[in-house]
């Protein structure tokens, strides 16, 4: 019987060599495949909780329509980052139309943004004229420390006008038509309830 020569003999690798060769081909080829994900196939259940980071979100991907109501509040907005363009028309109007004044203890207006005037004829009692009807509008008043008084003062302010009911905030002592544009301010010592003069800030919201 004729036996094949060494040149014609077929080489059959052992199982261990076959495994080694397969590993070598994989290593040389690298990750030569890519998973294909169908559009809109990834949902919330496919994502590990708290695994999505800022770098995973494209610029402009989160729009106003995708934010829940009240999701962005004051704590989420950097101080000084909002410009006039970020405010609503109503907010800009409220800021623009708010009138205010700093009034001295003797009734002289020290500073105002809208031609506000003031007067006093009785200790601790002031009339501040805003040149526009004040009834039904929000009035804000606070004491000023420019007089350097350490006394326990209290301040109250009300629009002038005829009281419309028991809960009306208008001050009826200045209900005359002449005072319709004014705010009545009272300052007292909170420990003795005695009227006293002191400088103050007062503002009229639109």
C-alpha cells in the first residue's frame, strides 16, 4: 500500500489549536460589528436610573415644551443670569411702571423714579403723591435707617380713597378727591404707640 508523502499529507489542527486560532482572528479583527438600534426603540425601562449625564444630552435637546410645569424655579436659575429678554411682557411692565420714593423724616422726597412728591403736617403722618390713582393698587413701605435712630418704629401705608367695605385697605381720612393719587403713611413707636417722624421708602405697584 502506497502511503502519502509528507507534502501531500493534509494538516488537521487539534481542537486546542482551533480555539487559539479563533481567538487570534477575533483579536486581530477588533470589534468588527455594531449593534443596530431601531428608531424610538429605547424607552425609560431600557435606561438605568440616574445613568444619563449632561454629556449624554445634545445641546438644545431639552426644549421648553419638554419641561414640566414649575420644574425650573429660583434655585435652578443662576443669580444675575436673566436678562430683560427672559422676562414676560407683564413682568417688564410691572418693573417699569412701579413708582417709588425715599422720603425724609421732614417729608422731603430725597429720591424718586417718577416725580413723586410728599408732605407732612402732623408728627408721624405723611401723604405721598404718586400722580396716579392709588386705590386698589399694592403699596409697599419700609423704614429707612438713614436717620440712625435705634427706636422700635413701626410703619403702615394705605392708598387714599373711600372705603368700599369693612375689609377695604383704603384710608378714609384722605378720601377727598384731592388725595386720590396719594398714599397715606403712618409711623409710630411700637413700644409706646406714639407717632414719630422717620425717613421711609414707599412704592406703588401698577
